[in-house]
């Protein structure tokens, strides 16, 4: 009897957490995307300036490495941005509050 009560309480708590996560993601999603896009644009401009003023071969190699790291960062940000809502939807389906 006690285990049944604990399971029901846990399901209710998880449902509340998932609902709050959905509300939070819906309210801040656009701002998060805009902030990440701004960071990518500013960092890309910085790297472009570094490439333009690179005179030595070593500086050019470092600038190319920075471009590679920027592309990897963009891919990681994209994967996280696409995966977070899917994770929350999966969690809500798992808890059973409807997707």
C-alpha cells in the first residue's frame, strides 16, 4: 500500500516538473535561440578578423583551427537545441501527461 502511494506521488511530482519545464522552454526558447545566434555571429566576426590579419603561417593555422572549433560548436548547439524539446516531450510521454 505504501509503495503504491509513493509511486503515485512520484508520478504526480514528475508530471508537475515536466509541465514546468514545458512552460519554461516555451517562454524562453526564442530568447535562447537569439542569444546563441548573436554569440555565433560575434564569434564568427572575431575569427574572420583574425584570419584577415594573420600574416604568419602559424597564425593562419590557429585561425583555421578556430574556424573548425566554431563549426563544431554550431553543430553541438544545433543538436542540443533540437534535442532538448524532444527530451522534454519524451519525458512527458513517459510520465503520461500527454505529448
